[in-house]
């Protein structure tokens, strides 16, 4: 495989990872935190309605998890394509 093909495949994989992270982020913050907040409010966590909790805390926790996942996954991808920092 040529170097140009490797670069192209690396960036396609990177964009796929970014798209997946953005989809998860949008689902949690928009769909669960806003669109489904009223139905989720029938359940509670620590005395607070679940819809409120997801909008205020869950989206932030999800975002932090996405950041750590992306860093971990990109380190693996960098090693796979031999572009990691040594």
C-alpha cells in the first residue's frame, strides 16, 4: 500500500471515529436531554428527574467519556499507521 493510500485510509478512519463521537454526543445531549426529557422525568436519580439529570450532568459526563475515548482510540490508530509520537 502506498503512502498516499495509507494517509487516505488514516483520515477516513479518523473521520469515522469523529462522526461516531458526534452522533453519541448529539443523541445524549439533544435527544435524551431535550426531546425525551419529559418522558424521562418519570424516573429519577438521586431525587432528581432523569431528564433534568441527563441535561445537566449526564451530557457533561458523556462528553468527558467521549474525550477520553477519542484520545485512546486515536493513540491506537496512530500506532497502527506508525504516525505516533515516540
